[in-house]
C-alpha cells in the first residue's frame, strides 16, 4: 500500500487518485474498524498487518458490491452483446490498490489507514489488463479461467540455483472472490459414443463438477464492475459410489482428489508443449463449464426462450463473442459444435456457421515447439465425441481445399487439422483458425510473420480473416498504481484525462525543452531508484549506488529472450574494469529477474550462470560500486511494480522474429525507462511512435536472421573474430565463475557454439557497441531525461484501452460505452431487487 499523504499532498489532492473528504475518510474508518472487529474478530492489540489488510480489503469491497450488482442489473435490462475472454491464465497483482484507484478511493483510504495506523498491504489476485480496459470502456465482458489452488511456483534461489516452492496463494483466503455454488455445472470426461437415428450420444462418462468463483473487475471511475469467473473442480457426491457399497468408504473419499486435481496447479509457461493428460483435462474443463454458462445466460436473455429451438440460436453470434486467448481454450470449438448438433439438434452446416461467427482466436507464439499438438489417442480416450467432431470438421475443411486446389496433396497435408506420421496429432492452432471468423497476432511484426510464414496457406485461403491487434497495458495499474509520483506530475502538466485516453500523453512533447519539467521528471525517477535501492539492499545484502544506471532485464528465462547475451555483456564490462580500473566507467546496477520452467534445463543453467557471475563481480574490490549484478528472486507482478518505476534502461533483446509482442517493454516506456532492443515484437512500433533515434536499437532484423539461416549460422567465426567475446566465453568454459566445478557450464557453452537457434554471438558485437552509446548518453543527465520525456509522450498507443477498442470494433462488432452506470443507493436498492426467475437470480448476468 502507498505511503500516507504528506500535509502538502493532502492540500494538493490530485483527483486522479481520488478525493479526500472528511466524510469519505470517516466512513472508511468506520468500515475498517467494523470489519476488523466483526469480520476478523480482532482488536488492535492482537491484529497483524495481514488483518489490517483484510479489514481494508473488505471495506473497499463494500464500496464495490453495490456497483457490481447494479452493473449486472444494467446488463440484464439492456441486454448488450456479451464478450467472453477465455484464458488459462490471468496474471496476479494487487487487487486492493487497483480497486481503490478505479473507485476513486485511493487517497481517502490512505488517509483513513494513516489515521488508524494500519500496516502496509500485501498483494492478492487481479485480472489481466484487458479485463480492466473492458470494464473501463463499458463493455459487457467476462473473463473465464481456472481457479488454481496453487499458482505459478514461488522461485527461491539457493546457492545460485532456482528451487521451486508451491505458491499456496489461497491459504489465508481471498477477500475479493465470491463462491457461486448455485451455478455449479457438470463436466464430462472419458466414456464412449453411441450413434442412433437421432444422432450421437456421449455416454458412460465420468463427471467432475465446476464450481464458479466470481471476482469483481472495476472500471476506472465509471461505476462499471465486470466479472472474472474462475472454475474450481469438485468431485460429485456419488463419486465412486460402488466403492462405498463394498465398504471402502475411506478410499472413495480419498479418490475425490483425483477429480479435484484438475484445478490444483497452474502449468508453467515454458514455450514448449508437452502433451500431459492433466493439462488437456484443464483445457476442456474450463471451456465445457464456460460454454454451459454462456448458453444459460443467452437463453435467459430476451433473445432466448421465445423462439423455436431451430431459430433461437440465429442471433447467437449477435449476442455472444468468444475470444480464445491462445490455443489453450481451442476445445471450445468442438464443444460448442457438440452442444449445437448433439443436444440442440441443429443441422451441421447451421451449427458450424454460428460457431465460426462466434469465435475469434489470438495467436501468441511463432515458436514451433510451443504450438499445441494433442495426440489423437489421448483425445480419443478423454473426449471421444470431440475427436469425432474434429475429424468431421477436418474432412469438410479438406474437401473445400481440394475443390480449390485439385491434386495439391502437399497443401492438404500442410493445412490438415490432423498431423500424420509417427504419432497422429491434432494441430490446435489449425483448429482455431478454421473454427474462427478472425485470427490476430499481438504486434505488427508478429501478425505479419503469422500471415506470411507460420499460417501462410490459411491466410492465402481467407486473407480477410487475419488481423493485427498490438498488445497494450492498463495505465491504471502500470502508472497510477505503481508510479504515483510520475502520474501526478503528468496530470499537473496535461490534466487528468490521459488516464482514460493515453494518447493525450503526446501533449508532453510541448515540455521536452522545459527545464523545470526535465528536473521534475529526473527527480521522480531518482526518488524511485533510492526507494528500490533500499529494498535491494535489505533483500539481497548488496550495497547499491542509486546514482548508477539501473539496467533491468526482467521476463521469463528463455533462450530466445537472450539473457545469455546480457550475461556476456556483464562479463565484458567486468573485464574492462579489471583491465584498466582507472578508466572512466559509467556505474551500472544490472538487475535480471524471471522464472525458468521447472523442466527447462538450459533456462535453469542460465539462472545459475548469472548468479555465479554476480558472485564474482559483487565481491571484487577492484570493481567496487562501478558494477553490481542482482538476480531478482521470485519475479512477479508485485515486484514488477517496484522495479519498473526505478528502471533507467529496459532490456528487450530477443532475436528478431521470435517475440510475439511483449508488454514489459511498454510498461518500462510508460514509466520513463529508455529501451535497448532489437527490432522484434512491439519494439518495432515503439520505435515508430517515439522515433528510432529515441531508442537504442541494434542487431539483426528479421530479414537478416532469415539470410543467416540460409547461409548457415557459424558461432565459431564470431568467437574467433571478437577478442572480448572469446575472453568472456573462455572464462565461462574454464570455470572462472565456478572454481569448485570448472565444467559446470559446459552445456551452456556447447549450446552457444552448436545449438543456438537464437544466435547470441551474431548480435553480441552490435549489442556491446550500442551499450557504449547508452553509457555515453547517461553521462548527460539532461539529454537522457529529454529522451525519457519523448518516450513517455510516445507511449499513448500502448494502452490496453486502445487495444480493446480495436478488438471491439474489428472482431467483436460492439461499441465501447462512456455511459456512467448510476451508482446504487446502498443498501436499500439492493433489498428491492426483483429479477424474473427464469434469469436465475440477482447475478444472472455474472
């Protein structure tokens, strides 16, 4: 939670973080004390900081609930087109502060907590940037996913190695979620298919129940509160009833865990597909429950329940848009077909037309090893009816291709949903493309690669289907929440409307030469750095020079993101200092963070190497405070909110053509960091917006990488030609950074020479030269800060509000609304609610 307001800040009161009034503060204090006593059953003598956090969270939630109910009433009355965003992951963050900001309660809460002397808040779950923007834009949107009992693992660094620990994030409860057992739904697995004159029937299945938990997602200052619904797996009460009958009651109860394992743990994203049965169960579990929920809501609307079964679904695509976030929810396509054809008895062609017009697919990766390809045998065992439907979809699809391209057998093979040869597999990306009316990448360069390389055949067939939707970030979390000093400074100069319309940041171009503004921007950055330096010193016992350049590289550890190239640069800087300690050196603190997937050996070796290099660098008296290296343990959203505002240089150095978009690059840009990067992902558009001269762009472009692939990449020639590269690699190879185990990093060195698809050595020289330009500019504080201001002024495009407006206009065919839903007169209006019984109660809209 942010610090209490100073007397000066209390007088000033920038309204973007909410107004402090005596009534507001008094009401919040009363609510806080009420929840501390009556909800948590504590007094201040025994209350812990966590108790204070929960008391405040419940107090803020009180202000949310009336708006939440009123929003769902509004949707029920108006019956707008609903947007459903299906994702296997919604990243975590600080719900409390995000909610306070979006409700305009941040300053009042700060003051109330200051007056009752409560401790600082910790973090809990939050929805993704897109859900925030959908609510802020007044769209009737719902996020659907899984309520994982254990989130992405907690990363511990022990002796330089990553060690994974379970993230039991629910052990203290979650004040934001509301269980909805009245909407629990059955999900079927296994079984067999019976065919008869009336159609196919899926029988003898095992049932798992999906219990929904709802979390509110408030828009910014518009009284709209949308819903994120996460499903938790529960075994039915008659689970293994036969065992009960033979007396093995205990074993039958224990076996319930097998069903409930479905929502037990989140699979780490390692950009490498593994066909695990539990993962497929998770993917089908979320789509089966979600589609039942969507159909229930559709049938309860004024468009449902009044027409014949054959015509009632004609309006389905006009009332329902389903966005598939990557291929993980792809089973929604055959599942909706199963519902329409087997249950609702629609003719195949009509069902397929409705299905295609309902779904849209977002692609997130071009790495071939990351694309999902499920073994046919596994799908046949787990979802036998769905395999039949996929086969039928594929047959009709291939018949269509054959009619357009007769005798082109190779094209049929390339475009088939079923991959033959060895183990037969279902290509889930192909299923998504064939079953959707729109396909998009998440940055211009990524969408171009998707269209012209990865799915070229499909784009030639249906060019109008392929689009670009460059990713964005919510400025509410990634500026107002994490960097209030900068947010308020910007508001003083250009007003507060930029929070809803980030393009207004362009007005800051008028202040690039304003000496006072330049000093103020630099001052905010320095204050953030001092604060973060103290955090690092406390957590890592390393003395940090807050005047040094904070050079930050935080993202998942993966070869294509090239943390290894950064590591080679660190070693090069270290060697230069050692070679001539008296030579001018611009001090740097290099901060690297990120998790490696538990089974990803090379990524874990990279973490170990970075920590081994840090151990040598940080303890060398000749180096002193000129260079420090920190590996951030357990990098996560709440830590990102600390490091991003303090960053001077943002590392975005993936091999051109491998990063789909990236959003970290945007967060750093918005918070006043300069970018060193390749022309990859959204970096390309950042350079377009700010001007390439205002980023530190280096290295191969996509066409250069393709040319090098054609010629054949030879790492040895770079090693032989570049003395500093040779020295750094030799030090790694010889055990300079691992004296107790000289061969420790032989796998890393071997990969760099013989198996490096991402060509670290090829970009090393350009990277080091570009870093020299970075250091040179950093010596000129005024010129550096002017470039920072130009970058902030150019960051307006990268708001998730802009992204969602484009999805709404081009894919979902809905218009954002600036209507501010009237707030309820709590609690009286809530007590007067009357909703028709067919709608399923007050929360039918959620």
